[in-house]
C-alpha cells in the first residue's frame, strides 16, 4: 500500500493562490476536505482534485455565443 503525501495549509495556499487565512476559514466552515492530525491540518491531493472538480461552474448553453452587457 502506498501512502499519499499530505499537503500543508501553506501548500494549499500556494497551489490555489489563496491566503493562508482563507484556507483556514474554509476548513473552519468544512467547505474544503481536510484531515486534522494531532491538531495540524493536512490535505490529500486527491481530495483537493475532486473538490476542485466540484467547484467548476458550468456555462449556460442558452447564453453561449451571446455577449453580456454590464
């Protein structure tokens, strides 16, 4: 059995381009998958990949090709 390398808050912050404080906030809200090991937050890359796929916003096919005015 191979053990997946666990990522730190700093790793996730760098990977996603978020402030560390926002990563902590997301874990507090339980909005990002994480582990707590002896009080330290850790993340599995596979969990983060799956979570990112769930965050994808699908385009509205009815609006595709039409420019929005703002």
